[in-house]
C-alpha cells in the first residue's frame, strides 16, 4: 500500500488480517479497507 502512495494505519491492517483469517465480513465506513481489498481480494468487505 505504501508503494502505491496509500499508507494504511497498522491497526486497520491487523483488523483486516483477522477478518480474513476468520473468514468474517468486515463492515466499515473507512476507505482504508477498500485500499486493502485491492491488494487482498479474499477480504470480505461491506462498506456502509
């Protein structure tokens, strides 16, 4: 993400990693998770 110019807070990366590991759907308003989803398609994400 940093190489693309879209740094993501460390906490958001950890939350996304846990959601992917547990096969959970992450529901959020934060656009950081959209950036993570671009790199990790297995992230189940629902934006509200």
